[in-house]
């Protein structure tokens, strides 16, 4: 017998690309057309491979085209057989469906979130060209921008087709007819809508003229229009009665327009008067821009870097060399989802592992099942069923159970998605229901049907490879299956261990987070944000009187143990730093102003939050507006600026040592608290009394008696006794 | 396999293979040569494609392999193919149709036509 050379074997293998019937007839003849070449066997081999694979695929396509009816018939038989086989063992099928459903549900829910947040474009035309521009400081990235800075950026930069600045504005709606309501407004330049490239649904947006003259016009969000006006199309030209003023409603935006966040109800002009743009140091605006055609992000970043160094020279006192000041340009999407990317990707990997484990589990069940069925398979083989046919039938079974698992998984995914909603950032557009997302449905059906079919086909291929005689006798099958199951179990256990280790790490950091003592008590505390309208409360005395009376009314409410107010609630991630000078303290870097976190407090804020007094005293009624200025500092601040840590009696001057502000004397030192977030370590803090800093924006806080049934409603009740028309 | 649709024109390669078999049974390699000669070198069929064509035409009943005992002396190893009566008829019909087309294309133009 002639030994087949490697060449012949390779050609033989390539010929297998042709359908079996073809091979029976022409196989050897075709192979004979490719004799072993004398030289350059590699190139010839490559040519033969391409030639035969192409011809083989063509022949198979011809085959399928010529016999569609026959093929479909076979498929139908296989499908019927698969359904029957699944129904014969409902417990087995149920287990497979449940396992896959669990994995598919998790995967679909997480994929749904991933899809809406990371994969899908923002709902603005050419969203890749949208960027967010922020300031860089040592220790801060993408910080807010001041109006003069915006004016400089937009007038000097050539990389952008348009640029806009916006900031949040609370708007109190007057109680005319309907209830008084506090709505979330966004103050923006007219270019805001151009940058995002979205046309209004009704009416128009602001013009640059209105922007400059401070016209009283307003554009409504779709949600607000529906909520307050029931979607009345005649609202254009109507007035929005705000406290003491009336804004003309000029437009309504489409529902998909949710910028800067889904909570925005009304957009009003920025009223950007040239030369009167406010202080360069008042960093409280956000800037977005659209890249000019043909300009890359990189070029824009380079240009802004050049502008930053120009500005740094022109305004050396604002941007001292030690401050690490710079301008940052990042894609808008990055800005919106940046923090979410890593955890979402980790979650996706984790649930993908769960799916792998589920697959191993299903494969294990299938192997057990094939062992059980090896007799059936052998009998059918003996009766002439081809291997391909048997594999195909098992594949159908897998597809069927897999798709069942996918459907059940989708229901689970819908529930999970709804449960995960509150954790998604508000400024990202997303569907309310995961099932409205076709891509998610396709993903999960594909994943589970694929997983089911793959495991089924693999196990079937093992089972059918066994000689029929052995199988009929029931031999070897067990040994073979044992090996397969041992392998699957090993894979499953190692995947599970990997996942458990990761879960352990995650759990540990979570437990550590829970164990953190923020230094304050947040249980049974009710809060309500108040923004006093400038029209009703024009001066400091009126504002202070309002908060004094509200505080007293609140304290009188039944079930309220203590009442107070603060300019910014702790643990909300918000920061607000004030610049000040410390008597007798020389900053390590000359010229860099000392800034620390500062809050305005009122009433029994420290007591109700459980913030401990360490030295000195708390604010007293004697610290009124005309009394000497006082301040309370945190322990960290005391230790940072006074070497002995003994701060009581020392003095600070707001806005810097050379400012016109009178000295503020430290009257007390309180314990450090985690004010910004639970993860952020405590930072130095200054607290000022509302009596001396009458801010119109305060959050009322009340400690409630847990035994008393009334909830946060008490604050609204208290406010109403003071000012019936004021919204809370 | 269903018989080929009469109205469906044969593919060029199929017609060329039938034409090459018109003079008598041939084996695979000679067929590629014959096709190349007939088309004046314009059509070169690779063996992988040739057998695909043969497979298709065999299925359609246009050609058939020569029985083993009918092979020429000394060349029993290679398979020879011959044209079937159906194949001959189909090829002729096709050739006639093409001849009409060619005649129309090559005829002198009518006056006034551009």
C-alpha cells in the first residue's frame, strides 16, 4: 500500500470542503488534479487550499439552492423531533431554561445599561464633535469655569464651530392658579442650542440679542410642558409667572433633549453683558462646544493649552504658577459617562463569567443527558441516521431550550433593569424599559440560544463519535462522559472561585464603606431645598427673617426634635470653597490663595447632625448681623493653619488678607466630618452663621422623632405657615 | 435534482464544458484545456471550479461519467465524462439562441440607425 504523503493528506483535507455526495463521485478525481509540485510546495499548497475551499463552498451553495424543499423538510423533522424530545423530559428542560434564564437575565440587564450609557451615541447630531471644556487645578479635574474665562475661551479659540456656557438656576413659579412650584432651570447662552444642534419642537430658542439684553424669555422642556401645561400647543407666546416677573414662553424642546440633565424644566438666557461678566474667580459655569469641521480633539486641546498659557501671563494673580491651572477639553460623552465606564465594564465581565458558569452547568446536564441517551443515539445510528443529522437534532434541542432561557431571562432582565435605574446618572438619556431596546432583546436571545446550541452540539458530537456497538452495550460511554463531566466541573469551579474572589473584594470595600463613620448622623433627618426669590426677599434682612421664622415654625411642628439649615447638604458630592487669609500664617507657596470648603449654617445644624463641638462654643443669637464676625472651624483646619491646633480666638479674613472684609474670629472648633462623599476623607472646613452671611439658597434640615408618624412633610407645612406662596 | 429550466440560459462555463465534450468523452484535465482552447484562452477554469461545474451538470443530467469498462485502454485511473442526450439538446438550443443573438449583433446596421 502506498503511503499517503503530507501533500496528499492536505489536498484530501481541502477536498472535504465539498459536499459528501460530490466527494463520493468526484473526490479522488479532483484530488488527482493537484499533483505534488516539484518546488515551492508552500505557495502551491496555499493556491490549492484557496481553490478547493472556494469551489467547495460554491458546490455546497449550488446544492442548497437546488434542493431547498428537501432540506427544509429535513429541518422540520428535526425540529419536531427536538420539541418532542424536550417535552419528554420537562424537568431537564426546565433546569436548562432556568439556568440560562438567570445568566441571560443578568447579561441582558447589564448589557442594556452598557448599551444605553457607553455604546449608544448621545441624542444630538454629530455627537462625536461635542466637547466639554473645564478648568484644571491641582487636585481638581474638569472644574467649573467663570464667565470672563468663557468670554476669553470663546473669543480666542478657533477650533470650535460654536461654544456655549450654562449654569443651573432655580426658578420659583408663582402660585397663580396652580400650586407654587420650584423648578429646575438652566441659564444658558443662545449658542447652547446651536452647539447641541437640536431644533425646538415648538416655537424657537433664544436669539443672541435676547441673550445680550437679558430679555425675559423662556424655553420649556418637553416633560415640563406636558406636566404643567398638559402639552398645550398654544402655550407659545404665553407667560411663565415666576416670582415677581414674567417670562415669555418662546419655545418647547423635544422630549429627547435633556441637557444638562433630565431634570431641567426651563432654559432661560444667560444675559451675558460684555464687560459685566462677573468675577474671574467666580467659577460656577459649565462650558460645552462643538468642534469645527475638520478639527480634531487633539488640535482643540493644543489650542486651548496655548490660550491657557496666554491667560496665565495676562492674569498672573488669578492663575499663580503653583495652582496647576489649565484648560481641559474632553468629549462630552466622556464627561457624562466617564466615572461609570470602569464599574460597568467590570460588571459586564462579571456577568459574562456567570454566563460561562451557566454554560458549563448546562453542558454538564447535557453530558449526563447524552450518557442516558447514548443507546437511543446508537440505535438510530444503526438504522442509518447520519452523524450530522443527530448532531443537528441535538442542536435544535439546545436552540429550543436556549431560546426559552433567553425569553425567561428577558423578563428577569426587565425587572433587574428597573431596579438598577436609580443608580444611573440623571444626565444620561436612557429608555425606561429594557424591553424597548431591540438590541438588548437580540443580544440576550442570541447569547442564550448560542450557548444552548453550542453546548448541545459539542456534547452530541462526543456522543455520536462513540462506536455504535459499544454504545448499545452501554460500555465506554460512562468513562467518556465521566471525563467530560470532570472537565466541565473543574472549569465551573474555577470560574466560580474567580468570581467569588472578585465578589469578595467588592464586598470588602463595600463593608469598609459601611463601617466608615462620617462623623454625623443622617438617620431621621428630613431636608428641603429653599431658594428665596430675589423679588420677594430683596435684602439680607428679609432673607434672614424668613429663615428665622421658618426655623422657629419648624421647631414648633409636632414630631420635630431639632431644626436648622445649611447652605449645602453633606454627602451629596457638592463642594464650595471660599478663599481666605489667616492672620499670622504664611502660605507655603507665595501668591497661592488659601481656599477651603465653607458652609453657611443656621439654627441647631451642628446639634441635629450630631457634629461634636471640640473647643469653644457654637453660634449664638448674639452673633447677629451687626455683631463682630465669627466663624467655626473643623479640627483639621485648626491643625492645618495653627501649629498648636488651638484655633479659638484666632482670626481669618475672607477673600484674602488684603481684602476689605472685617476679621472673623474663630469661636469654636467642631469635629471633622465626611462632608463631600463617604469615600472622600474629611477635609478642612469653615462654617459661617447665616445671620452674618444671609444666603438665599439654604437647605432646611429637621431631626424627626422616629416615634412620631409624620414624615418630611413637616418642612413644607412649616414653610407654608411663614410664606404661603413659597414653594419647597 | 430538477431538470434545468429551459428558459434559463446556461452559464458560459457550462456551455463551454458541453462544447468541449461535443467531440467525445474527456477527462477533467483535458476538459480545462478544451475550454481554454474553445474560448481562445479567455476562460480558464481552475480544477476546483471545473469539478463544481461537473457536479452541477451531472446533477442536472447534462453530463455523466463514462462507465468504468468504457474508458480508453491504458487510462483506467482517470474518470472520463460524456455529454448526455439531454445535455446535447440543451447545448444545441442554447447555441442556436446565441447564434441568433450573434447574428443580430453582427448584422449590418439599418439605415438611419445610429
